């Protein structure tokens, strides 16, 4: 997200994936197990329609413990992107944390970055920005 879309508002919503956008099946890494939670695509589309940035941040501990790979994560995120697009919704950027260090997952590189460093990529006024992550309880 080095060149954010200037037509978007300087407000970003950081969403968790499993249990917020899709059903949490535990260590999701196969597209045939991916299922959107009813209403999640509509909610994301409402944010898109208001020109807010929608950013996915997800803890992928399964990668951290070797149960699956970044390639598996990319396939699941591609399926999520496909299903969201069918309902007119989209995610502006993807970030994954396997398990505790945030890694830029949009390009699946291994550069670690603290979540606070995402603020400048999402706002032209970082000093007025903060982080809110929407995630399921628990």
C-alpha cells in the first residue's frame, strides 16, 4: 500500500478474517473450507461505498507452526476476494501475522513491520490516526 488511492477517505477499517469475515473453521488453509459469514460482504461493501479503506489483518498462527504456507494463505485470500467481488465488495490490503509479528501479506514477503507502521499507508494525516481492529470476541 505504498501509493494509497487518494480518492479514498483517510479512515481505514482493520478487519480480522476468521470469525469476522468468514466462518472460523480452525487453521483455514483450503479454499473448499472457506465460507463467508452471512452479512460480512454486505458490511464490507457498505464501507467500500463510503470510500473507507478496508484492510484485513489476520493472525495466521498455522503458518507460524508450519501447518500451512503463505501460498495456502494467498489461495484462501484469493477465494475470499472472489466471493466478496461477487457481492460488490473488496479488501484494499491484506496483512498476516504468523503468529505475532505482522508481515506484509499482500506481496507475501518476509519483511516484518509493526502494526503501527500501517497508519501512514492508510492516512495522509498519521498524527490524527489511530488503530481499531474489528475482531470476534474471545
